[in-house]
């Protein structure tokens, strides 16, 4: 990644994430997508703690795992994260896409969260 492109990505992340703040009632869902896996975590910014996290890496360690498209795995990550967060009493959240465009894996993860019962 060139220096110009890296600066552009950093500016986008700063612009998006500076407007988003998670509380205990409505925490922030942060997304990270590597070349292989998709990670998401629910964060309370007031107390500065991660409440719940899940990734496609944990999904791949399940017994009946079969490799799928990254977009499909991201949706499953969203569903599982919503299930775990629901058990913790989280019903609403703020979605922080970070430096990523709202398409592909990021969009699939958000849709999985919504299907799982988290209001974004």
C-alpha cells in the first residue's frame, strides 16, 4: 500500500470513528477484516472494555466447519456475535465500520447482526 493510499485510509477511519461513541446501553460494534478472517467486537467506550467479541477464526475452529466465501462467513460471525451479545443483554448497538466501505464483508456482518436481533 502506497503512502498516499495509506493516508487516505487513515483519514477515512478518523472521519468515521470520530463520530461514533459506545455506551453501556448502546455499545459500539467495531469491525476488522484481514485477508483471511473477519473480526468483530462489542465495546463500551465509557468504561473502555470489550464486552463481547467473535471472529471467523473461532468459527473455523468449530467441529462441523466447512470453508465458505468470506462474505458468507462474515454474516455467520454477525449472527453468532448477536446471539452472544443478546445473552449479555445487549439489544442495540452503534456500528463502527472503521476504515472499510459499507459493502462486502462489512455489510454482511451488519446484516447478520440485524438478523440476530441487534438493532443498529
